[in-house]
C-alpha cells in the first residue's frame, strides 16, 4: 500500500512542459521573467517570476502563476480536470529552472 508521502511525491513528479520563457524585463531594481506552458488539454498558463532587492541586502523573489483565458466560460479558471498537481509541479519546475540559470539565487519551496 502506498503511503501519503509516496502519493504526494508522485503527484509532483509529472510536470507539463516545456515552459516557453518569454524573456525578461527590468523595471527599477527588479527583473521580471515570464513563461508559458500548456496542459495536455491545451489550457494555457503563465508563470511570472519577479526578482527584487531584499531587506537583507540580498535578492528576494515573487512567483505567480495563472491560467490564461476564460476556460469553458469559467472566470475563476478552475477546470475541474484534476490536473492541479501537474500544474503546480510545472510551476515548481519553472522555479528550479530559473534558479539554476541564475546560479546566484537559492530557493526554498
């Protein structure tokens, strides 16, 4: 029988991909990096990763993700397809990708 930990680990090990990074923009002292991906059903999502000066003299980051468009007339973006774990796994993958590419940030998820 699988443990809860096994089920949770399996839930996050099948991200959608690849994420198409759309470049970066600078505004003041912050940098914004955006990327998009689609689920197997073609539902588009956007990830926005913003790096800015932290209070401790280092850098801090904010990560947001959202479903793009109005799916099936549902303004909340909840699809009911049960793919929330794969969507979140893709967001985690995106965070790890940005951290690896920057080589200057550390992540704590």
